């Protein structure tokens, strides 16, 4: 498989052209094909695996939010970290994100969990793992996805400037080492999961992000989904 086979937006395809031909990427593809051939259910569906890249072109990326794994229950994963389709119940972590947005900038909590409107404004919603097996959280953490998404983060760091990386929780914060903080902004907070016992509350990352964007002459994000 090479880059011409990947359904990915053209500026990303150009920025990441080397990655699609590396052995590890072919191993990911072979693994997924093998699992599907065995009858296993993989999320998100193939057409949505690179949805974040499709919706937020490389040239438009202003803000990066990093998640870990896709949701592993039916009809939830849509290729965007933390986001679920409009007909799904809003997951607990996203509920806490919405609570922080309300406390931070006063927006009412929406009745859905679809964050597509953020992606159209340059918010890149990247999961470190782009697939997962049905009902098995973290099941694809060792198939090579992190090689790919680490390269994505490093490519943003190397080829762009003044991007804002929102790193929530220890896993996301472990990626700080591949971000050039002399030319980008890194905001850290606890994970919004209820397991973090409300530690995410009060981080004010949404107002802080907009303050940085405005300072750099860019349009702020409308955080209303």
C-alpha cells in the first residue's frame, strides 16, 4: 500500500508522503486486513479512520487536541478524538469538556457530542491510535499506530509554527518531547475523564487558546459544537 491508496486530504498526503511507504505502515494495513478477515469488528469503519485528516487539512491546523484510543463501542468512533455522532449519548469525558467550556467561556452545554464544527476551524482532533477492536479498549496500541501519529505530531512541529497543543492527561503529555516548544504552545491539564476526579476542571484551555490565537493575529475558535 502506498500514499495513493490512502483516503487522506492532499496537504496531509504531501506532508506525510514518506510514512505511507515505511514497513511499519504496511504492517498496520496487513494487521487490520487480517483482523477483518477473521471476522473481528474494528472501529471506526475504514472510511472514517483518517477523518480528522480529511476535515482539518495540514495547512489549516492551528490547534491540536490529542486523544488516546477511539471509542470501542458500536456507532461511537468517528475518526475524531473525544467526538461521537449526533445520535450517540455524549461520553463522560466529553461531558466534562463541555462543563469546562461552560465554566471557562460561558457556552451552554450542547445536547450532542459531534465536534465536527471545531475541525472546520483548524482544530485537529487526533487519536494516537486510529483503530480499536470492538469492546477491547487499547487493543491496537502496539500495532504501529503510535509510530505514525508520533510522526504526524513531529511533522506539525517541524513544518508549522505557532500551533497550540492541548495535552490532557499523562499519555498526551508524554508526547511533549516531540513538540518544539520554542515555536509552538503547549497547554497541559489532567485528563477530562471522571477517573481524574475533576482535576480537568478550571484549566481554562479554551479561553487561553483563543487568547493565543488572537495575539498571533488568527481567528479564535468558536467552541460551540
